[in-house]
C-alpha cells in the first residue's frame, strides 16, 4: 500500500504550471530584448574593433568580454539561492528566471567571442566547454518546463495527486479483504503485490516505469483465469481478486506515467547543477592562471 514515500510525488501543480507558462514572456519578453541588444553589441564591436594580431582572450577586448562573461556566470549561478528566499525582494522569481534564461543564452555569444575562436587542450577551453554544456542542459530545462507541466496535468486525468493515492489505497483495502478466502499460494502473491510501493522508485526507476518483476502483474498472471471462472472457492473469490488486481495495475500505471513525466521535468538538474559547480571551478582556475601568467 502507498506509504510516506508519496511525499516525493508531490509538486505544486497549479502554481508551477502558471510560473513556467509565463517566465519566457515575462514583461513582454523584456529580457529577450535585452539579451538580443547585448549579443548584437558584442558581435558588432567584435567585427569593428581591430585587435592585433587577431582577436584573442588576452587582448584588451578579450579581457573586457571575459570580465562581462565571468560576472554573468557568477550572477546566473545565484538563481538557486534566490529560489530559496521566501521574501519577494526587488526581483520576482519569475523575472529572475526570465533573465537567467535569456542572459544564459547570450553568454554563449560573449564567451565564444572572448576566446577569439582560439581553442585548445587547456583550462581555458575547458571552461568554455563546461559553459556550453551548462547552457545546453539549461535549454533542455527550458523545453521541459515549457511543455511537460501540461503533460503532467493530462496524466492525472483530472485527478489530484491526493485522489490518485487515495484511489490506490481504496483498491488495496478491497484487495486485502477479497484475498482472504484464497489458497496460500495465491494469498502470498497478493500480499507481495500489496507490499509493492510505487513511490519508492528512484529516478531511473521512475523513468523506466514498470519492470518485468512487477509483483502486481505477476499476481494477475499467476492467479489462473480458468479458476477464476469455474465457480470454485468462496463464490468466485479468484475472479474478484483478479478484477481488483487489474484495477490496481491500471491505477499504478497512471501514477507511473505521472511520475515518469515529473522525473523528465527534474532530471536535467542532476546534470545542470553539478556542471555549473564544475564551471565555476574551471572559471576560477582560468582567471587565476591568466593573472599568474600576466604577472
């Protein structure tokens, strides 16, 4: 039966859906417009400013772009701290997220122009590669947060998460009672199925869905259909148990689909956050090495 592990199943449906619907268009795409202006200025100055012998990260222009890029990286990484603050502050969370998305994308332009397209096997290129990986994972996050909340709502079939859990609990209570007249072997199959906790699956389990060793499916298969219809037992107890097992399996599949969609919505953070930390470390090494050789 469902346990306290269902806490992992909870999320703020209405509010989250509304937030992720509007953050890209926040204040009539204010931060998209700002990002476009920044990118155009960076590209135009790169083309118009003559740097000898060629553009590179060590020129005065390269240092300027590098400073802007480093400041952006540090500022963008502060979004996680902003999310944990309860007070609204000067910036709304939606506004900060909108700026995070569009300034994160313009960082690709600034960071690449900073390199002068001179890449090699060194810590400087490592910082650039990590920056690109962080941005790519962020693009997946944007796509997921823009599209998956609607799919989450569809998988619920107009039931709240609490109603889905309650429906599973109700089936389990009926199944526990209906299985009492069965023989020992079939009762054990039902008990094993009832001990199954759909909410205990880890991230990989949620993405994978039902496995071949699913206890509910195994109980449904092994409690013979022939015996369910021959009238033996306690007034067709096997038939009733099979019907309840089938309902349980359907309810669990609905919950699994919901949890899988939710996992797709969140899994990118397992890459985005560690890579952001790695980027900050590589950026620090990059800056220290530049000042070391400069000195």
